[in-house]
């Protein structure tokens, strides 16, 4: 199956079967829903003392970010047409300047990955503003720009993080 291939499977019912231990619960967010967890699973108080309703921010996995950035760099390196390469280099330079403004000159690879995890819509918009012809490849160029900017991380040594 290709990237844009239809992955739907007709005729199969993929909904999970309802179990006997499903009970209705009122969640911390105030939404009435179904839960597969019974009171017995939480202990005596039904888990009321254990839930705080707060979410802990998780950092974006560095390995995932590295994979995406490397794919962007590979796509950049595979551009053979000099005109398209100059266009891509202009876009990457503009995104790198914005990265320097947003992240700063002193950062770690993990901090850059966390920043990447917050979203890259701004980088894609810069790509479209600098080169409207590159709108289809804006995400790939943003990834290549992050890979290029990663070289300045304090704990990064060309493909591996330093301890």
C-alpha cells in the first residue's frame, strides 16, 4: 500500500465487544462515558483519592524527532535541480533564523525536540511565505531546517546525543 492508498477494510466490524465489567462513570473532565475499570480495580474508594485531574506534560521523544528530521534532510539532499535546491535553501535559512529567535542559541537536543512537538505550523507558514512554490514540501523543508539547526545543540554530536 502506498502513502495515499485506501486503507479502509469493508465488511469488517472493528468495534470492540462490550464486556460485562463495563460501567458508566463520570470522568474528571465532566464527561459522562463508559469505562472498563471497575471500582474493585481502584481499591476501596473507587479511585477517587488517586485522581487529581491534572495532566503531566510529556516531552516529545527525541528518537521520533530525529527520525523525522533525518527524513527531511534526506529529501533535501535528494534534490538534483539547482533551481529547486536554491529555493529550498532559502526556505531553510528563513526557518533557521526563526528557530534562533524562538529557541535561542543555547539549547539541548531534547529542548529542540520538545519545541518541535509543540507544532511546526509557523515553520510551514514561513516556507509558504518565502517560496509559495514550495507549499507542497513545506513540512519536509521544516524538518530539514530542524535537522540543520540541531547541529548547534550543546549535547549533540552528529547523530548521537552526548551524556
